[in-house]
């Protein structure tokens, strides 16, 4: 029986254990910046297209016209009016949901690769430890700084210098910087949620920013997991 050539053996070895492919450490930062800008423009275009279609249908008599917007009394506070006014906040919410959906896909792929040679997780605490150590190091080059739990399915992960928002600032002041940072943590929240979902733990992930560059993520998992 003739032995396999060395080239075939090296090819099989590369398939069995592919070499790690490295990318620049700043690539993720640049990608997130461009993704936010691109999705913001895309969301504005989609919103304008939907309004145009609605206007054309009203003009053609296919749908009734929308009720006129209620005029706000200057004496009324913003919270006392029942009408909803669409604006930049609604557009940001659309961008946030799309970023989270992208993050879920990325997080699921990360979880598959990191859990390839690991045994099954026994409980939710082991999964959270995996997120705090393995997933955090793979995505953001460090471990979580603090982990708290009430032992009833709620976990709070705190990163004192969260990489995706470590360089965010605004000449308009601290509040504007915090507003921008809340948009940039939507993708990381999706990554965490996607990783948990791919492992088999369905839960919610809520990011919270009070002081830059600190960020906390509240994770709620079902009690029976």
C-alpha cells in the first residue's frame, strides 16, 4: 500500500486543526463605528420610504388618513401628553435593535467556537462564569471586573473600562456622550445574548451606563436553569 504524500498529510492536518487567523485589535472598534453610522443612515432611509408609501396609499384612498397630531399646550409637561412624537429617539431604537440582532449572530458563532472542546454546562452559574471569562477575553481582551447575583436568576456583570465605549466623548457634554455610548453597547449586549442562546439559555440582557467608560450588564435567566 502506497503511503500518502506529505502534501496530502499537511492538507489534512490543516483541516483537522486550522491555524488561528489574527486581525488587528482595532478592527472591531472601527467596525462598530462604521456599523452604527451605516445602520443609522439605513434606518432613516427605511423610515422615509415607509412614510412615503403610507402617504401614497392615503392619497389613493386605500387607507384612511392618520389622525391629526394633538397640539401640545405649552403649560403641559412632556410626560403628561398622551400623543407619541416620533423623532431621533425612535430612529435610535431601530438602530439599537438591528445592532443587537447582528450581535446575537456574532455571539452565537463565538460560543460555538469557544465551547467546541468543553463539556456541557451544569447550571446557569457556570454559563455566567464562561461569559465573564472566556467570552469577555475573546471579545474585549479582559475579564469582567465584578459579578453579582441574587441567586434567583439575576446576574450583574460590571466592566470598569469597557472597551467599546472607552474612547467615546462629545463636545456637547457628558449627557450626549452617555447617549451615544448607550447605542454602542447594543452590539455587545447582542453578543452576550446570542452566546447564551446558542448554549441553550434563553434570557434577557440589559446594558446600563452611568459613568464612562464603566458599563454593567444585567442578565436575567429562567429560575429553573
